C-alpha cells in the first residue's frame, strides 16, 4: 500500500513529507488505519534520538500515541479483528517473558524497542505493528481525545496506582503540571484522593491545573517555591518529577515529609543528583522510578475516560500539514496538555 506521511532520515533531523510503502501485515501483525496520533514532548525526544539513535533504523515514521481501526490482520492473529478500534502500546514487548505474563509489560525482559523509534508510528495514515501492541478502545471516545490515553493518561495511572500508591490525605506535588503528562497527573492524583499542588513555570497553564483539581504554584525558580497555598505549612508526602532537572530533583528530595516518596519519570542523559544515604534513612524516604504503564493500565485508563472520571486535555488538534506548529508550541512551552494530528477525521 502506497501512502504519504512524515518520516525522518536523520535522528534529530527534520520531518520529511513523502510517499512510501506500508507493507501487508505478516504473521502476528496487524495493519492499523490511523485515525489520530498524539503529539507530545516524548515524540520530540524520540525524533532527537534520545531513546535510541541507530542509523540503521532509518527512515522512520515517528508517533507512538496511536488511535485507529484494524485494517488487516496477518496469519496467527487471534486477539484482533478487522474493524476493531485500538490504541497502540508504546513498548515493543515479547508477551512471553515472566514480566509480560505477570502484567508488568513495561519491564519486559526481551524489549525490542519502541513504537515510532523501532517500528513505524502514527505520523502516517497507516502503520503495521505486532498484534500484541494493540489494546482495545471503547468505541464512544473521539479519536483525537483518545490519543492522550496510551501515554499521557496511562502513565499517571501507573504512577498513582502502582508506584506511588497515592491514598486519600496524601499531599502531592507534581513538577511540570501543565505538560501533556503533568496535567493528567494532576487529575489522576486527585482521583486517588491526593491534595495536589501543580508546579508550573508558565502562568498561562494555571487555569487548566485548577480545572483538573490542583493548586497551581509558580516554579520559575526552585529557590523561592511557596507551597503554603496548597496545604499551609505542611510538606508533601509525594513529589512526582516530570521535569527531571538537577534543580527539580534536588528540591523534590529536600522538601519531602518524613516517609515521603519521590517519583522520577525522566531519562535525560547527564543529569545526576547527589543524595545522602544518611538523610534517606533518617527521613525514611522512598525513591521510585516509574516506567510507562502496563497494557492492563492502558485498558483501565480508557475505562476511566469512558466513565467521565478522567478528562483528556488535547488542546490543539491539527491536520497533517500543521504538525510543525504543534511541535513549535511544545518547544516554546505554551501547549496545554497534548496535541494531536487527525488522519481520518
């Protein structure tokens, strides 16, 4: 099948609009007619080569937050059928190792990469993926809004439910609360009973943080952050860091209450923080890494959206020709929540 879409020919290079062939699905694969694909900072990180930068993998179609309809199935596929609406699971997992079989898919022992990095993604109208990377999507969720589910909503569910285990009464700080994952983390933490302070450097995002159940806090400088508006003089029991800078990680560790939990989600190279074992022990702190989500958590996230308990924030939905302007909004820090490109509106 010949299509037109975006590919990159160099990690960190520009998107190139071009015609190319999308193959028929092989055994164990499905072809997806892409309805929409989410646009967030992770896509830009992938394009830069932050996750992997093997030149032999190029050219590549970026985009991992895929929502679409199964268009064709290869041999031996029993889990999907033509016409089924699905969303893509970001990690290219084996489905057979102990981690996958126990529902900890993101810890797959035989991970072969990521959608949009090692397999073509959703910056084109069709893509072919392993059938095990398809998660069913309820039919009543609009495609552009649904693109937030596979990452921007599923990641917060994994953090709040599985890693930080947020409970009613927790005082939760979210650093980078106005971003694509951050804004949904605010609502998810509130859903789990947390009292949320959303740290954000851009005041234009404060209203969105309030709407999602958080108290916005100016974080342009970590030297002068005042959490008093959130909980008076109390310290946070949970800090979720989506910024991943030396300053944010050092601040998050320092301000935690006794027995507090710091959740780290970023993987930037060259960012190191010195921590005192004595301080960690005497304050009984917990330092948690959080790695994406399970396929079951993607399905649960879709159920929360379908039930109206979580509300996707996709503030800029564009046709294919306007993807670059969403990228600019991300780079300028002005996009609220996620963006999305619609292929088959």
